[in-house]
């Protein structure tokens, strides 16, 4: 049932309840109206008839007795008394007839209360008795008036004594009837008042009962609807916060139930999407999967980014010493260590190429221009992780006595490149292409020449200089490029150089400046001083060898200090 139908049903129930209230009040009001109508139509008129009967009998007797006291020789007064007696006699008989008709109508009224009709039937019997006595009473008066008409006043006076007998007869009966009618009216009035009070209590009672029932039904209905909506809101917030949400229990078949069904289908789709992300996240960086699934942002675009290459020094020689299983075990541990570091520093692993790793840093995964410093921090952290990994090499490789020496060389370059999903319709990958990628690869390889571990490009140094410590190595061209690039050796995080390293950097910088001035003697002195501090400093040894070559074959007068590398 839809919510709309539920609302109409609730409204219908409330209207029905209030209809019952109104009906009950109307029934009580009708009973009161009927009772008041009976009082007005039967009981009050009957009370007036009894009172008038008493008045008219007294009047008739008074007319006759006055006729006895008037002047016997005045015929006018006598005729007037006869006329008045006749009129009163007619009124009395009319009252009796009117009372008989009224009682007959009341006792036959089906809406009249049975108890009251029985009481009125008793009044009818009393009225018949009074009717018989009335004729005898009137006969006494007629006899008195007849004797007076014949001039026999003494006999008339003797007959008039008969009125005393009827006064004693009518008096108690009329008093009893009057009292009974008064009691009947009083009882009927009390019934009306009791019903009126009942009507008042019933009105309020049924009103509050209707309100209670209506509120209870409303509370139950609204609670079920709201409970379903709250469950949906709770589950939606759980999904929004990244928590797993259980399907919503469908309790109704209304719009909320349909919404719950749709929500449950959405949860299943999200779980399917999470399974896809978990599966492909092992092959493609999960953040890329999220980005592609979430926004469909797979169109390639040119961005400023930082590219990273790393390679294991003399891996071919190491792999020859190990079994196939040990090689895979070593690579898995190595890739696991560096991958965790790269991910924690907002990097994206592009691919594994044999023992090499290619990664890149690009917004929005790195914030603003932090991609260069993030890449440098990741490179330094990888060297720390490799140092820890070396302690476990005997266990990893199974070579307890002479485990291999694990040394990682890295190259980092910053510049513009195309980033996005690239490939055929059948197979695509999220990767980067461009000169900066080639430069990073060349820098990693050039570490072999300079005897260093991490070489970065000039643009990388410019963007990350506040976060790192580095020394300038050379101004070179690499294979495939004619534009020279200034390269630096990444040494430590900002403020992380030891005093000996700081002194080494100063001596090397002085030697490099003399070298570019072609002041071979001064340069040689500075580089040899570097070896006094760090005996195996690769860049200092390289420049000492290079100075020897340049002394034997001096460069052109316009030499710009650029060294051209011809090997990858």
C-alpha cells in the first residue's frame, strides 16, 4: 500500500471515529428531544387539564350556590346563573373529553417510554371514574337550579348539600392525579438532565478516545515510515563515511519499501564495484581505479608532474646466484617495500619492468606543486626501507653466508607529460609519456657514471629545494636530447645533512665552479679534498678522472662546461 493510500486510510479511520462520536451524541440528543416533546405534548397539557378541572368544578359549585343566595324575585339573576352553569358544564365535559383523547394518544405513542405509558393508562382509568362522578355532580347542580326555577328554594337548598359528598370525592382524586402528573413530569425532566449529562460526558469521552486512537494509529504508521527512512539515512551515512553497510530490511510495500529495494540494489552495485576495485587494485593503483570508476576521467591530458625510475644495481649478477623461487621472493619483498613507501607519499606506480620500478606524482593525487617534493621524500624513504630490507636478505634469499648486496639507483625528473589511459581498445593502461619520462629513465642510468644513488633534474630541485638537501653534480645532455640539463644528487631531507656531508658539498661546489672556469689545478685540489672527507665519493672521483682527460685533450676556448653522455 502506498503512503498516499495509508494517509487516506488514516484520515478515513479518524473520520469514522469522529462519525461514531457525532452519531452517539446525536442519538442521545434525539432521546432528549423525544422526552422533551412528550413532556410538552402530553404531560404538561395533562397537568393543565387536571388544574382546570379542579377550577371548573369549584366554579360550577359556586355558581349554583350563589343562585341560592340571590333575590328570589329577581328572574334576571336566576337566568344568568343558569347560563353560567350551562357554560361551565360544557367546559367540564370538554375538559374530560380532551383529557381522554390526550391520554389515548399518549398511551398509543410507540416512542413514549413504556413505564410512562403504563402510568398514563392508570390516569385514564382514574379519568373514567371522575367522568362518571362528574355527571352525578352536574346532576346535583341541575336539580338545584330546577328547584329554584320552580320556586322551591328550601328543597333546592337541601339538594345542594349533596355537593359536599362530591367535594370529598373529587378532592383526593384530583390531588392524587395532580401529584402523579407532577411526579411524571419530574421523572421525565430528570431523564432529560441525566441524558444531557451523559451526552456531555459521552462527547468528551468519545472525543478523547477518538483522539487517543487517532494518535496511536498515527504514531504507529508514522513510526514505521520514519523507522524505514532512518534506517536508510543511517546506511547512506555509513556508505558516505566509507563503512560497509548491510542491506536495509524491507518491512513495507509503500514508497519507502521501494526506496529500500533500490537502496539495496545500490549497495549490491557498490559491493560489486568494490570487488572490481579490490581485484584491479592489485594490477592498477587503487586511486586510479577510484578515479576512473568514480568520474570516468580517462581522457589523456598534459600535466606538470614528476617521474621516478629505479633499478637494482647488478641485478643480473644477483639473479644468477639465486634460484627462480628466491629471485621472485626477493623481488616481491623489494616491490612490496618500495610500493608501500610510494603510495604513502601520494605516488602512483605505473609499472614494474623486470627489477625496475616506474612511478609518477601528479595532481590530484599530490597537492599543487608538491609532486616534486613528494617524489624526493619517497625516494629517500625507499632508501631507508631498502636498508631495513638488507638485514633480512639472508632469510629472503636463503644465502646465510654471503647474501647479495642490494643497492637501488633512482632517477627523478619534473616537467610536462601526457597522462591518462593509453592503449588499444582491447588493452589500456593509465600511464605517462613524454620527454620528462625519458629524462627520468636516463638519470637513473647515469647514476652508474657518477657513483650515486639518487639523481634529480634541475626542475625537480627547483620545486623541492625547501624540503631537501642536494648538491649540484653537472650540466649534461643525455642520449636523445640536445638541450642540456643541470643535475643534482639528492642527499637528505631538509636539515638532515651531517657536518661532514655539508663540508663535502661546499668543497664539491667550489671544485665544480673551478672546473667550469677550466681552472684544472684548483678544481683538482677541491675534488681531492672531497676524497679526504669521503674516500669513495663517486662524483669527486669522476671529476678527477675527467680533469685528467681534459688536460690531455683541452676543450675548445668557448667550452660551456656541458658534458655529453653518449650511453643510455
